[in-house]
C-alpha cells in the first residue's frame, strides 16, 4: 500500500484541508474554500467539510463495475465466446498489473486516507465546545463507518490488507498486510463503536444507525463463512438485519417506484451515493446509466444523442439471468427495456422510420415464425435465445430487417433501472447510486437465518421480497442458498457485488461453470487462486516487497 502512502497521503491531507468542500447533492452545498489556510479551515464550525470529503471519495469506489459483475453467473461480456476472453470474465491471464484491481485498491484507500484525516482532526486538533461534543462524536462515527465500508470492500476482494488507522504525515515503506481475521476484527470494531453515535434520521446522503447496522450485518454474515468465523456470526447478522429493517414494509411501494427517478429519496434507501445537477462537475457525473447496454446508437433511427445513452463497458446479462424472471415478476419491466424507440428519421428497405417508432423488440417468450416475419418488416426482433454474439439468428427471406445488416453482434434487453437525466453519452448523469436498500437487508436476514439453522425465519424474509415483486405471498415453501442467490440476482443485479455474493456463499465456481457462456467454453477458474484478487504490483514494489502477494499471482 506504499503508493497510497507515498503518492497520495500528503496530497490527500492537504487536499482535504483546502478543497474537500465539494458539494454533495441533497445533503450539503458548500462554497470552495481553496484560498483558506489549514488553520483557518479546521474549526468546529466548518470541520464537517472533512466528513463531506470522505463521502465524496465514495463516488469512485462505486463506479468500479467490472470486477463486481464480470466472471459471475448473471453477467458476462458482449464479445465472441471463442475469441473475446476478458481476463476478469474467464479467469485467464489475471495478474497483478490488471488495472481494475489497482483502481479498486486505490479508490478504497483514498476513502480510508480521508477518513483517517477527519478522525484525527476531529479527535486531536479541533477545540470543541461542550455543546458540540455530540457533533464531534457523530462526525467521527460517520468517518469510521466509511473507513469500515472501504476495508470491507478490500477484504472481500484481496483478503487481509494493510490496516492504516492514523493520518499519514510522513513517507514510509514498512507496511505489511494484516491477516484477513484481523481485518474483519477492525471493521467490526469500527462499526460497533460508531453505531451509537450515528443519527437515527440524518440528512439525506448521511449514514444512519440503520445503514451501519445493515453493513455490520453483512460483515458478520460474510465472516460466518470463513474458517475463523464465530459460531454466533450468523445469528448476530440476522439480529442486526432485523434492527436495520426497523419495521419498514417494502411492500408499501413497488419495485418500479423504488427506481423512479423522482423518488430517489424514499424510505427503502438506507444509504446512497449522492449526485445532483449543481455544484462541482463530479456532482453531475454518474456514469452508471451507460453500463449493461449495447451500442444502441448504431441501430437504424438512433443517434448518439438517443434517450438511452451509448455503451459504456463490455458487460451484458447472461441468458440464465433473463430466465430467472417469472411471468408475473414486475421486476422484469422495471429492470429492462424490451422495446427501444427511435429518436431520428431513417429508412430500412421499404420501412420509413419516424421518430418514436419501435426499432428493436426482445419478447420475453419466443414468438411464432409468422409473427416474427410480420414484425421484421417493421423492426428487429431477437428471441430469448439469440442475445449472444455467437447466436445471431438467420435472416428471414423477404422482410425489411435482415439480421446480417445489423452491425451489432450482441443484442439484448438493456437495463432501465439505472436510467438517468442530464447525461451526455457516457457522462454527466446525476441519478444517485443506491448502496444499501432494505430489500437487500431482508435477503441478508434470510441468508443469516438459514445459516443459523432457522429456515422458517429465512422463509419469512425471502417471501416478503418475492411478494413485493409478484404479489404472490409465501412463494417459497422451502429455502436454499441457491434460492437466496437467485432472489438477490432478481432484486439487486447491478447494485450489490455479484462476485462477492458468489464468493461468500461458496458458489462462485459452480455457478460460473454452469451459467456463464464464456466460462463454460474457455474458463480457467482455479479456486486455490481466483477466490482472491492479486495485490496490485505497484503496491508491492513501492513497499520494498514488504506486502505479500496472494498465492498464484
């Protein structure tokens, strides 16, 4: 982690003092105090800007999509199954120079560094009047909770990491990794000591007691599967999840309503990364709208300024993921666009395209040959088994829309639930990113109760999530870990880290070998190596090899 210390530490300390006053939509709007000195800045009246800076640094962490989606059962890449072998997806040629791992390491340690600055300044350098002691304790609690979030992100990916709990003010290269067990212990300590000082109902965008309890429940749940987990970890996770749910009934609003752009601040959201139309450029630069979509702008009647955006990245859902949606599951319509509409005039054969016409249709169930021929005179149709690069359908004679004329080789229902406003192609969106939702808290509780040997209570929680989606009460009569993973896929795809879910439950190898088409044909997953990610090479070099590499890299 020495690069974090050498190259980032001092800069972050100074930056936090001078320019951390970014505006964070809905919870704070600040001026830029870059002309102030550190002595002017650090007072009890303006110290909260240090905490705002930690929140701001979370944005980069939750833009690291590929390492959490690729190489799983519900996401793969858009390329040729035989030749487009993305290392993260098929576990081939993964090494310590892979950029996604360096980004994950750097972005999370950036959060840790800023949190340490805030904690130190709040604790040791600011003079607090007695009436502001609660504000001091709350600021420290927010920073420690975010530090715990970052360490939890890191330990799930890399195993034990370097534990740095102090503000950095000198250059050093003598860092070593803590054990995985020690890392979990520190995460739990941070959260358990922070929760009493967090607010029950803070301003939007701030961490609450229930948000931290949700996180701690997931930490205990994840540790429960390890060799060093405590025998009570599952039951502790279940109890914390119950408290985090707090009696809220997710069935009071539909899944579509949760993701309604005008309803982003709603009672199901325990914590979200904030964006907005004003303030600094980063406030209005969420890119999540551009993931999980193909290059729709290359379709006839579509411009680069189309209402869906352009392709950002290489992720697409697997056929298995689409197959999970039952006919009565309302999450299908809220999650996907199965019909895309044009935004410019065009023509294909004898079909004159007007603005607003259908240009591509993805039926949920396969349609008949006669119906297909009729529709192909007016727009493209891709049946449920024709989404992959290698599954391009055969042309139908005599129709306007010939499949060989489509230059896009992977066509699939794109994600709707992350759609944004104000974006310019890949950038510029300002939808908030949901991090903790109560629907996930229910699924954490279900998994924890199942692990604790209480299947009836597990059923209660998973059935609440299912009932909201389908209107069908008590859908599950029994529950397995596969049921919970399937329900997590349906409910949380693109939100929670699918890779972490599969690793935690011991299902990663089994499920990618069964459901990821690129892995089925060309995967090289090795559980003795690939259940941990490689420590970035630059970190090892800069530490004078004091930081140990994970086995197999």
